[in-house]
């Protein structure tokens, strides 16, 4: 009698993040698109990234696809990936000419070394710090040598556990991160950090790190 395959249990943070963003997706899509239009410095970082990239790009944690569409407008061959099926549904509806699929940044359904660039634009917000090495190693796996990475995140050293977001109940946690610690983890994963930017955000400081796969 063959043995049953072991059941693989998804980490709770992924389940909570997916379920929460499925709930808030429609209201989130309306709000973040407007906010992105008011962020010239963020768009400047994305423009610099676009100038450096050679090859296809993944926008990981793409949400409703506003950053994916912006990258495409800069001339990049870009695909959006998000954990939330509802977010991907909205992204496909809002940007029918672009490609989006459901996936997790902990295990991207992409071949080794396929990408010329990868963007994680505020999408590591819900990743526990102890899981970041796994995520950054996965980013490095998908990038070709010399491939470009752009990561945006909220600055601090704190775990947040909101009960409401975008007018809906949520169950995810969120994490503020120190730029130096993120840079160290990227270095351990096989990246060279080439630029850092810290700026004031609406609620707390924000940081962007640009890196090259080595």
C-alpha cells in the first residue's frame, strides 16, 4: 500500500495576507492608484530602474497593477505577480494588455535566471523578517547575473497588527524594516546594493534600495 504524500501547510502569514487583500482589493485599487500619481520621487526611482534593466521584468506583489502599467509605459517587458487572486483579477481588468498571474514571492513560478529585473514595491511589508532571507534568495534565483532589483519598504523596527485597513477587517501583520538590515540581507542573498533612498512618507519614513545580482 503506497504511503500518502505529506501535506504541505502554507505559512500563516501568506494565508492571512491573501485573504485580507482579497477582501480590501476593490477599495485598495482605487486609493493606491491616486496616491501613486502624487509620488514623483517614487516614479523617479522606477525610471532609473527602467534605464538599467535589460530583459523581462517581474513586478512582485503587483496588487491592482498600477506599478506594472507604469513600468510598461517606460518601455519594459513586465509581468505582474500577486498573492491575491482578487488583486490579479482587478489588475487584468484594469490593464487587459498586460500579463498578470497569481503567485507567492516565497516560491515564484519562474525559471532560474530568466529575469533582467524584479521590482518589489512595498510588497515585502507583510513578510516576517525571519522569512526575508528566503524571499531575497528567491529573487536572486530568478534574476540573471547583473539583473536589477528595486525594493521599496516602510522604515522602522516594529511589527504592526492592524484590525482594519481600507475600510475592511484584516488579519495580516505588517513589518517596518531598517534599511541597513535589508541591505545586509540582500548582500547575503547575492546582491550588491548600488543605491539607497530614504524619504518622508505619509505616515512614516520610506526607503528604496536598488541592487544588482552578482
